[in-house]
C-alpha cells in the first residue's frame, strides 16, 4: 500500500521509549489518583513491549488510509529497534478503534474496568492489546 498523502502528513520518527520510565512508581502507586490505576496496571503488563500511546485521525480524514499508514510505520520502526511486540490500550466503548486493531492482528491480553475521572461518565473497560511483530 502506498503511503497516503495529505495536509500535515510527515515521515514518522519515534524514539525507543522503555515501557517503565519510572521504575520507582510502585512505591507511590497508592498516592496516584485511583482513575489512573487501571492504565498503569495494564502498562506494567505490557512490560518489554513498545507501547503505542495514541493514533488519532481527524474525522474529515478518516477512511483514507492514514491510520493504517501510521500503524504500519510505528510497527516498522518498533521492529527495527529489535523489539518483538507492540502493545496499546483502547477503551471497549471505542468500537471503531477496537475493530481496527483487531483487523490489524492485535489481540486482547488483559482488561481493567475504567475508573471515571471526576466529572466523567466513562465506563466499560480499558483493553490491553498486543501484536507479535515477528509474525506479522
């Protein structure tokens, strides 16, 4: 598939960030607001993987191949650093993103209930998904 072109699309470069940037976070876990706990727990489960934090496409550019292109680029960069797996989190209520990741061979590894931020009506689950880059 050719790389999509359009406004604001530039070559993607990402640093190889380790999953656990703050190894001492465990001792402070109980002081972190509870609504972050499920996210942190799932990130810990993804230890050793590249962690994709976000892909976001403006509504007017959806369906044009941008998300697929970005995901492919991220996977390629991650694989070239020597890691064998990439992980991400998605809310189960985000059915479009969930379907997109499943279609691109990401599988559910674990899930945690969403603890809503103050004032939020979010519910459902955070889902940790992973893809084996050695078999893609």
